[in-house]
């Protein structure tokens, strides 16, 4: 029999109810037996590239990669909306609407940055992608889907960026020309 003055861990107050553990057994009532957390979901490089290509101006690629709490993803929405408002104003009011001159390039820049991210995602090496977005998971080869997304984003992004630059430069020159003509009339 044990000496009642010699108590140790697992005795009395820990749930044995005054009983002594039998020989060769241990008391694990306070051990951490919570299930291991599920691994994070796999994030496809190909899907991220295509989301950036198709809906990157709205930030859907960032929501896919970083979740609904990503503040930069939500910042895409108002900027793209302003650009769309500018395009609508230009369609309705014509090219003399100066507010549209400012807002249309915002849309062009949002589309261009989305295409840039599509290209960056698609051309990231598989090992680096998986280390960043899929840690502790095996590397997945991406094959041709990501390459096709990069090619499409390069074409669309190039056209949009060149169009945005050309539009902006044209409006700057038109504004300077109008200012000179107004000076000469005085």
C-alpha cells in the first residue's frame, strides 16, 4: 500500500477518486487528444493564373489565394468600378468628358496589372509555387494550362497597356493644344 502523505501527479485530485493506478497503467485524462488540423486546401497555379486573366481586375485571384479577408483583393473592386464608370461616361457623353479622361486609364491599369499577375503566377516554377501556397504538400506539375494562361495574358495585357498609354498621351496633347488655342484667342 502507498503512503498517503506521498502523493504525486495523477493522484487524488486528478480524477482517480482516491484509487491508486494499477501497475503498468498510466493516467492520460489530461493529455491533449485534439485531432490534428486539416492541411490547407491545395491552391492551383493554373487556376490562379486563369482567375487573374478572366477576373483579376476584380481581385478574384487574390481571394482564391489569400481568402476573403484580403484587403488588397477588395481594393480592386472600387478601382475597377471607377474605370467602368469612366468608360460608360465616355460612351454616353463622348470623348470631351474630362472626368472620363481620368477614369478610363484607371480601368486600363487595373486590367494591365491583372494580366501581369496572371503571367507571374503562370511562370512561377512549380516548386516555388508549392512552397509558398501549398506548404507540406507534394509538388504538382502544372503542364500546359498555365502556359496558355500566360500567353493569353501577355496578348491581352499588351493590347490593354498600349491602348491605355496611347489614350492618355492623346488626351494630354489635346489638353495642351486646347490650352494653347485659348491663350492665342486672348
